[in-house]
C-alpha cells in the first residue's frame, strides 16, 4: 500500500528574539522562552533564592520565534496542506512568508490553518510572535467587575486561557512563560482524511463488541473510499474488518472473544489492545489513526444508600476504593516535562500502591504520554477541565474558545483506558457558596457559572465522549450550588486539618463519600533546600525560606502542629525531617479512617502528589523527584492488604483491609511492649479478609496496663498482619502524643548484603525507634520502605534496587559506610 500522507516536522532549532531588537538566540521547539534563556545563559536560575522576582519581569516583553523551511513542488500538489500547532502559549501572532496568518489566544487548543495557497516552492519562513501575558491581564483588570484572584495568583489570570498556575498559586511561582510548547508541523492529505474516530465498547459474556464510528473529510468529492480497522491483541493476534465510506461517515463492528480486561493497579492486569483505522482508495493509504485501548467498563456509581448517595469508581462491575493524590504540572518550565520524567513520577505512584490520580484544573491538559503511562500502570485519571478557583465571564468569544478547547482535549484523550471521569472545574461551585471574595459578585456572573459548567461544557463532553462520566465541579454534590461539600453525596475537599488547625484526629469525625482533596504541608529534604538557599538562609522564617513557601502563614502552621505533636527540633535539618513526619501522619489519619469505612467512603486522593519548583508544600514527591516521608507512608497506608488502628485513649480497635479481588486469610499479631522490647501482652488471631472489604478484627481496652498514667510514655502497641506467611502490613501505636513518649538515645547497627540486582539492608536499634529514616548525603535512593518503626531486636530489613540509586558505582561496603540513620529520638 502506498502511503500518501505528508508530515513536515517544524520542530527543532528556531531563531528566538526578545522584541523589538533583542539579541537573536537559538531556541528549541517544543520549548519556551524561559527554557531558551536558561539554555543560552541569559538569565540565572529562576528557582534560586528569589531570582523569580527579576525573571517574572521578562514577561512584560514580547518574543518572536522564526524558522525557515523547504517546500517542494510535490508537496504543493497535495489537495490539502495544514499548519498544525499543537500548543502555542498563549497570545500568538503567526506570520507565514511575511503575511499574518492568524492570531491565537489559548494554550490548551490545537490550532489548524489551511496554508495550501500561502506556501512557496522552495524556501518559506514562519514567524510566531508571543505578546506579553502580563500586559494583557493587567489591561483586562482595569475595568473588570471581577475582583477575586486565587491565593498567590496574579489578578486577571482568569481572562487568559493559559495554565492559571503559571501566574502563581499557593505552592507555585509567578513565572508566566511563553512559547511553542508542543509539536508544530505541516500536514498534507490527498483526496480525503480521517476527521474523527470513536470507539464504543459493549461487554458481553466472554466477548467485547466494538463499534468504531468513522468520519471523513473529503477534499475532492471522490467515491470508493474504504476504511479498514485492525484490532491487535496483547498476544499479537489480529481482528480485522472493513467498510465503505458513505456520505463521509461509516462504522465498523468487531468482536473480541475471550477478552483480556484492563484493571486498575492492584486489581488485575493492564492489558491493552491496539486499534488502527486506515482510510484507503484502491492501493493508496490516504490517512491512518492509531490508538491503544483497554477493554473495560469504567464509570462512577451514585447509587442511593443508607447514608445518601455513594460516589465510587466502578470498573468491570467492581466498586473500588480510589487511592492516590492530586497531580499538578511537574515543572514551571513545561518543556522540561519529558516522557522519561513523567514515567518516573507515575511509576513512583504505582510503587506506592496508587490506583488513581486527580489532574488538577489549574494547570494544563496532560500530554498523550502521561495518559499512555497511566494506561500501562493502571492509574485511573480524574481529569479536571482546566478551570480552577476563578470567576469567568461568559462572553460569546470566551464561550466559543472554551468549547473548542474542551472538544480538542476530550477527542485527544477519550480513548484512554485510564480515563475515569471528566470534571468541570476545581472548587468553583463551593467558592460561590462558601468563599468570601467570590459570593459577593453579581448574580449574572453566578449564572455564568451554571451556563459554563452545567450547560455548555457537559454538552461538549457528551457530544464528543458520551461514554465517560461528567462531574460539574470538585467538590460537588451534583451541582446547582446544592451543599457542594456535603459528606453524604459526591466528593469533598476537607481542609479542617491544616487550614482549620484541627488535630489529625478530626478526620475521624468526617464520613465523606469520596475525599478528593485534603493534605498537609512539609519542607523538602535538606538536599533539595540546598538547591535554592545559601547557608545563611536556612532558618524556616528567613526571607528565602518564606519566599519558597506560598501558603499564607504556612511555616507557622507547620510550627503550630509541631508543637502539638513533637518536641522542638534541635536544628534546621531536624526541623525539615520532623515536618515530613507531621505530613505523613496527618494524611495517614485521614486515609486509614476512610478506608475503615469502605462502602460509605470510596476514595481518598490527597493534595498533592508533586511540585513544580523547590518549595515547602503539600507534595509527597518534591520537584527533584525525591520521596518525602509521606510517599513512603502512602505506600503503607494505600497497601491493598492493610491493618490499621482506631484508638480512643486506651481502647484499641484494629481493622483489616483487603482491596483486591481475591479472598484472603491471614494472621494478626498484637503485642504490647516497652521500649526495651519486653512484651506484656500478646495475641494472635486468624483473620478472614474477604475481597474488597474492611472489617474490625480486634478490640480491647488496655486500661489495665496503665494503672500508672506515666506508663503511657513507656509502652507501645505493635501490630502485624501476615498473609501466606509474609508480613503485608505492620506498625506501632502510642497511647499518647509522641512528644510525651520517652524516646531515648538510640544506637543503630546497619548490615548490607549485595543480592545481585539489589542490596539487602538490615537496620537494628537497641531500643524502640520510631520513624526511622535512611538517607545519603550525596546520593539519592528509593528504599523498599522508609520512615518505619523498629519494634523488636531483630530490626527491620529493607531493600534497595541498584537502579534506584543515583550512583550506580557503589557496592555494599559503600552503602554501609555512607548510609545515614536517624529516628525521632535523634531530633531533640
């Protein structure tokens, strides 16, 4: 078959210039102004100390990107030639051979322009001018009736269809970058091209029927067009059907017998099928479209029950408990977000037992490779449309712009197995009900909210992806400003802990249906702090440490919670470490509580997964990819097989959890010990763990052991759940706040063995040690476990894969020599 398609790739090196007469530099496309200025060493690192202040001013300038390219006579013979811009950020003027082709104003859209009659045989020149986003929004705010802006964000960001967080947030810098941030190319077609392909699945017993709807754009009014659809199974076997195109539309029906279903992480395999549609005339291939799909059903159940209405992801008929976090852009310079970097981040999620991520609505619609990775790893995506914490005025131009934006991205992403739902926005419904500064705005603007998120955008989504669940806002109880943060319906955002300064135990008073946002801040590790500070800056209330903290009074909140839970740290590094313990424990309290009430609550996604720059924040993985204590904690409290403790003074209840599709049996061992590992109580229980369940397995009041109240500072509870002879979940519990427990100076012993592809690390402590951290000064590593408790003389054995070390040259002796061990006892 002869391929008649044409693609002229315009990526690569362009000439970049600050207008009107700046130095001409080499610029990389896809890329950005900031990336090019950094590469050409024209600016300092904007993340270092407070360099952001000066770098931000650069975006009062305009910039241009120019490139010459060749077009042949054969190229000009095509029936249709289009310039396709997959991402222009944001206020762009496109000139082709000196003539204005078009202007664009939305970084989230794919822009296509017919250039058949605008190209020359031989040399051609394309120039794209990017106008200042700061001047644009400042002009827009001069006579605006909208006075609200999100915390940390430059007012007026709502007027520009650009990632809102590029203008700052309560965790991010104000660096509104610009440039050609995704691919750009010229595409040519003869006769016809595929305009749209949509696959619908119908699940039967031992069979999945696929309906493939095809739309064609015909440039020459030709007949005799045929579409061929090929389904390739994971084992390489093919199913193929074809049809003739009639009136530019047709459909193909195929069946997959004995299908391999796609499951989220922890529930089964992530089997993927390739779907290829070819548009042909005689022996000529006119166009082709290829995607990967997972054979699965995936929706959100809102069945009525005794508490109200559930909110549960339902996959292949099974209601799962969603476990994960909220994703933000991985870097403030978007061209640095590579497939390799994203793959590591999402892999780190899967390793921590995530099955879900919520893509937050203040950034950008993720790239195709993001969803490809989530398909492969079984991570369900809650996909916000890119609207967050703002007020929008529904002008005719704005309505047309956002409708096209949503259509572009829904069509691009709808086929992915990992796509769980579309959500209209982040926090805007609840803002109109509960937020001062928002609800005082006009009724017209409030009505515009309904028009945008409950009328226009759900219609756009339904038209282009009728098989995926749409949810108007997060949080919401179903729309229309009806108690949007209700515990009994929909999803909630719970900020009583952190913003409300409530204790961690306050989570236990809340029985929500799905908690899609809650969290706690911490500082990054000292290695990361050193990347943006001088030694003199290393005090949490210094100018620079506060500059890299965008939440109002954030460092003070950390200090408040520290005073409630731990002794005051002895030095700066200990302060960073203890802040991460606070974060891990805060989130653990919430997740374990909601998992104990599985069925009533069916999801917990904490704020937030990652950072876009080095900062004190709610992230569990910092901007340099380093796991904080929270991410190790998440690996434990998101474990499919889990034991968790619910306490009321000396009354202890232990629950066992099974978030898999298989029934399990195990043993639960409970011991009461003193810090020298002496046992005063021990019980072993045989426990049943039915699939997809959580149940109380043990209850006892230990008051008899605390006749003397002072004994609470000496005794701790140890618990371990074993399945098939292997410990799958374990931990320890204190009967009072950690600051009042008698942690004493601890001596550690570390033994390291080389096991080929990994190191075995055995850590022992002479007495009980809580929150034991393993780390290296000048090397990064991801351990199989960290920030764990040592509860017996045998110690703890963890593993370190050699490919999880930043220095591949080290041996067991190096590890043993260089490893650093500390616990909470070493911080005061």
